[in-house]
């Protein structure tokens, strides 16, 4: 076969490969601000604190259906956009100095609802209100804590809730959220306190408020607080 024939046969393949040189992407990358896939946004921005699949992270168990039932979309948007003072939760909205657009925040909220919310998460029970009221009786809260909480949280393998160092890292609202929704990923019950180690009626709304007030009164103002929280390195 002549050389000219070989060249003629190979030319179409060479032309077909033009524009796709080795190492060249097949399509242009999506700009970070245009990423709206929930799995991608969660993995890049939320997973480090809230855990894979929304569980087993150092922060709130977002995959807990009870937590999803407690907070409405507006509350979630405010927390994600503006952060949660007194905690490690920073502001993510671009309007607040963060990295996420309003559309991306909507995608995160929608993804959490689709993946982790469940109808009738409380089995017909009505939990106390999500928002921590002002005030509260710390003395009564101490009594409730000793009677209903200390039995578990005094052990070496459980979080020492009365530690001023721990309390410097969590806000009153974060404490209330955990008491109300629990953290099933780490065995923390919700406000109904139904565990093999505890028995009795659910915590009354005032009990929850007063326990949070008691724990807040133990917070050491001289310990370095988590707020304001620096933004993490940009990554989407």
C-alpha cells in the first residue's frame, strides 16, 4: 500500500481528534456560582461539619426528619445565608460575604427536604416551638437538668453539657434545637426523652426553655467564642 493511501485513510481520524487533545476536557467546566446540584453543593460546603449524608458530623444532624420538621424554609434560609451567631455556622450567602448564590441556597434547602424530610416525623406529637424565647428560669432549668439529663451527660462517653468550653461553642438556639429534635446519629433522644436509660413524660415547653437558660448561665464569657466565625476557604 502506498504512503499516500495510508495518509488518506488516516486523515479522517486525525481530523476527528482535533479539538480533543490529550488532557483537554470534553466540555467547558461549570463556573462555581452556576453549580446547583444538591449532592455537589452539600459535599463541597456542608459535609465537613454536618457529616456524610447529613449525619455523624460535629454539627447538627441535618438528616434527622425531626429537625427537618421543626424548621421551615425561611428559617433554614436565614441560618444558611446569615450563619448562626455563637456557633461554628458561618454565613454562606454572597450578600453576607459568603460564596453561595440565592439559587444555590434554594437548591440546598430543596435537596434536604427531598432527601431527609418525612411526613409526620413526630408521630402525631406536637413539639415545643423551635425558637428559644427570651428569658427562662435557670434555677428551674437546673432542677430539670439534674432530674432528666444529668444521668446520661455525666458519663465519660457523653458530651459534658455543663462544660463552659463546650457551651462557648454553641448558642442557646443550637442547644434548643438538639433538645427538641435530638441527634439519632449519636443516640441523643428528642424532647420526649424516650431512651432505655430514662423514663417519664416528655419535657414541657417551659422545661426546654429553662434547661437552655440554665446551660446558658454556665457559659464562660472569658472563653474564646466561636462567633464571629471566619469563612472557610472558597470551594464549591
